[in-house]
């Protein structure tokens, strides 16, 4: 369970945190993060609440949303703040409002922000980020197109604002059985070739070298985590 609280610079944020940090809370969604100080402050408050409720220090995850021009400008410093943050999220609604953009169905205007957030996350050693919500609840096709664009940019998932969106988003971001099977074949075939002193091969007419292998390994690692979680549930 993750709870979205009010922004750190509002009068409500501290009260929100005090009300929801309890055993069973997985994390906090923190909107409109614009400076490293915002993160370090919230991180400190969470630490005190974890101690108060005998939770393991750092147990409460913290996902900041980057959704203003200032937040995007200071993104590198925010990601280097040394807090409990493992991944960030992108909020296009407030971002397009802040910079006076028109948020259109094709979302071409989001390209720079999406690429910036994905690249900075990788450079900082964080997980891939989470993409913005899709606000038109009646446009299922637009939701799928937005999710596929986010996947192509390198996001690991997409936030949802209605339960009906979850199935579509999971389907887009969850690799197909064919993709998983091909990744398994790539890893196995390349391991065999590498043992024989070969650093590149062809598989099903496709050229396979280290970048392709690393991508396949990354996919299989993600699937292993998902399957392990499903077994626990």
C-alpha cells in the first residue's frame, strides 16, 4: 500500500505522514518534488516515524513525483540526495500546466521530460522510473498508446488513476510469453557460444551480441522477481 500525501511545502504534508505511517504501509508518494532539501526533510520525518512505530529504518519506500520545470531542472541533484528513494515518477498534468504546454493525446510534448527522467535515473543508479497517469478514462486506446510510449522510453511502469486502467498497463509492461522464451534462448545460446570463444552469434536470423544479451538477462531477472512475488502471494 502506497499513499500519496500532500506536497512537502504545504501545511498538510507533516500531518499526512503522521497519520499514515504505520505497520503495513509500503511507501509514500510525494508530489511536486523540486529540490534535494524536500527529499531529505521527508526522509528524516519518515525515519522518526519508523522509530516511533518500531519499524525497520528505511522500511517505508519514498517515490517522488517530478512534475514542475524546477523539479526537472534540479533532477540530478534530487536523485543524488542520498535518501531512501529507489525510483521516481513523472507527473505530466502539473508539468504541462507549469510550463504552459498543451497535453495532447499523442504526447509528443512530453518527449524531453520523459527522456530526461529516464536518463537521469539510470545515471544515478536508480531503478527505471514510473510514467505519468492517463487522465482520459474513456480513451482506452490512448491509455495503451501512452503506456507503450513510456515503455519505449525506458519506464518500468505507469501510474493509474482508476482500477480499470490496471489491466491495460500491466499487459503493456509485462513481457509476452514469446518475448520471455526468446530471451531464454538468447541467454542459453550466447552462453554456449561464449564458452566456445565466440562473442557474437546469429539466432533466428538476428545478430546477437552483448547489448542484446544484457537486455535478455535484464528481462529474465525482472520475470524472476515477478514470479517470486506471485508465489509469496
